[in-house]
């Protein structure tokens, strides 16, 4: 297999910008050959507020990844994030032409276009069209209708819309950093690419991507996306609560959260509850003591509140999540978040680590839920190169959800 393919995933988040560079491996996996990370500036709740600041953050992250990989990159697959994304399930029906009534790719294209023919608010665009299934003459559950016979073809499609300006401004910031945008992909969809198995998608699961200021929910079932929602909150709420409750600066509160934070009091043993940490209030030269139990009392109610909000949205979708809940994003790393989510969702919950089935190379450098989106973007980039004929034969990675990927990229 040719290793001239360079797959680049660029995760532009509110808190961090992460870049992953990969190449196809002989075993069918994507070998990670470079990773880079930089503090993110110029973004608020996923929206670009300063294009130059965003570009500078991107240049730093990409530069670090290029140094590790020893290559120069000129394009990337980039995540889409923001609080205004809306997902809807639509259907479209077309008649199958031809004497043999054999369904062609043109017929499936027309059915999908029919499903996506919806009125949009001014300034809004369709950013993702994800086919869920096809129905031929009343027979549902069909994923590959081309070549089958029938007179009536119906497409069920999950359509995601957002303000067009948000995507355009992000693309401009990436181009200002010296990179072309191969394609854009919804953040939770990218995280799902690197962390979910075929069984997860088939039997139903919910992926929750906890960012700094944005949290996204995507529910899968029957092998496709069933529901999408975005919430204007994230782990920054914990930081602000700590800053207000302890009267410390935001940078100091962020350090306390990462070093000592816990959102599940039942995880603290007696020694930890009484353990004292030193904090320095704003405007004071002296430090004072704070028990870990008090810190947990500040963070836990907020965690329950945020998770309950997401759980209500998941319940309103009336979708089965037999495979449980998968937490990704930097916010999922707060101690106790997984255990608390399991109680709130009343479903099996795990952290979304990058699947070794799909990745090799410098995998240990990205073995964290915080890197799930960047790795998923890089994997999507590699699949696109392979489908375009850059990489030769059909590899195992290429077969993973191939139909789902082909249709999604065709109609993005």
C-alpha cells in the first residue's frame, strides 16, 4: 500500500487545537505518524471571533505535528462545531424508472435529494446528509439498494443544518494558516469514527463529546445516525464554579480542576475527603487550605445538572442505546464524570478511547478521549484518499462502514 497518502485531521476546539497526521499501514490500519497540540484562541462556543488568533493556534498545532512526522502537509479534514447545529430526520420518495425497475445510483441520489429538499432559514446550509436506510416497495432496513429491483424507492436521511457563516469563517481561518480544507465533518461524527465499532452503531449508542464550551450528542442505531443535538455548555462551567466558589483566578481554577477535581463524591475515600490542598485567592499573597471534599461539593451539582440536561434530550429522541453512552472530549477526563454519567443516563457508560482496531503507529500519543475527534478526522481523510484511488486495493479499514462513508461524503 502506498504510504504517499498523508491523512490529516485538524480538531479546532475552543480550548485546544489538535492535529493528527496519519498514513495507511500494511495491516489495514491508519498509522499515526505525527501529533500536535496548541492552546486555542479566537473561538467562543465553536464560533470564530478572531480569524488571525485561530490561524496562529492552528499553525502551532500543525507545526508540532509536522515536526514529529517529518513531513509537510497542505490540507486537512476539519471539524465543525457550534451551538446552532440542528439535526432532523427526513424522508424522500422517488419512482424507479426503466423497464427492469432496477435501482441505480442515480435513483438513490434522487431519493436522497428529495429527502433533503427542505426550507432553510436565511443564511443556513445543510452541512451533513447521512442516509439512515432505504425502503423498496415497503421493505425497510435496506442499506445498499443499488442493483435491487423495485418500483418505489424511499430514503430516510438524517440532515444537519447550521448557519453558513460559521463554517465559512472557520474555513477562512484554516486557509489563512496555510492549509486547504479537504472536507468538514461534524465533531461528534468524527469522534464516533475513531471510537465506535460496527456493533455500537447497529445496536444503538449515544456519543457525548464534552468540550470546553460546547457539548454535542449524537445517537446511533441500525448502523446510522438517528439524532443530533448541541448544547452551549461544557467543562468551562466547572472552572467558573471553582473560580467563583473559591475566589481564585480562572487559570488557577483550571489548574485545580485538572489536578484535584472530582464530580463523584462516592469515589473519594476517607483520607481523600480530609486531604487539604493549597489555593491562592485572587489579590492575596498568602495561601489557604481547601479540602478535596469541599471541591467535590462545588463540582458535583454542576456535573449532575449538565448530564441531566443531555439525558433529557436523549430520552426525547426515543432511541434505544443498548450499547450505552460513550464520553469523548477533554471534559470527559474530569474524575468521576464517567461514573456520574452512568447513574444519570441509567445506561452502561465508558470513556471513548481511540480503537486500536483502526489505528497504529504513535497510537499511545493519542490514547485519550480528548484526541478522539482529531483521530476520527484523520481516519476520514485517509478513507477519502483511498476511495479516490490514491491507495490501491480494499483494506480492512476501508471496509469499515464503507457504504455509510461513501454516501455521506458524496452528499456533504
